[in-house]
C-alpha cells in the first residue's frame, strides 16, 4: 500500500525516516569502489546509479514526509 508496509518483511520500513539519513544511504549505494562509504547490494546499486544526487535528495525528502511507523523518541544524553 505504501512505504510503511514493504512487500517483504525483510525489507526496511522507510516511510518517515529522516531525509538526510535516506539521502546518505541511497547515495552510498553509488559508491562501489570505496568499501568504507559504499553499501554492497547489486539491486540497490543498480537503481541508485540511475539517479543524480539531486534526484536522490528529492526522493529522500518525499519519502521522509510519508506517514509511517518510525518515531523519534527523545532521550537524555546523560543517563
């Protein structure tokens, strides 16, 4: 139905995720030569490489605005 319900339970729920996190994650799939910053998934790499960084940023902003199950829970820095 939406990005809060993946087609397979092993896929991440991305609806409502922070836009900056999504952008860095999507962009890292394009970095195949650098294992320190890249993510290793042939399918996601093939998809991410089709988009410019500006398009990935726009996609990240869109997905972050979709209602989902993710919630930010404030926590004290000093427990």
